[in-house]
């Protein structure tokens, strides 16, 4: 079992809950790169980078 500390997720339009996880990573720098790539691909959606329950970044 792999323990990924960071998740990059697409959230619903109200920003209430995640609807899709687009990346998981064990290191911040990899998660940050995935988040930035996801911004280019999913520019019209709410993106969140999380570490557990803590929100690290969001574009909303």
C-alpha cells in the first residue's frame, strides 16, 4: 500500500467536495508540478491541492 501525502483534485462547482482525483504524490514538488499541469488542462474547473484535510492550493 502506497501512502501519498498530497492529492490534486477537481472539486464540484460549489467547492464543496472532490469529484475526481487527478494526481497523488508523496512529495510536494511533484504534487505542485501536477497541480500546475492540471491548471492548464482543467482551466475551467475548481482545482485543489491537498495534504490530508488541509488545502494547500486552490484556483477558486
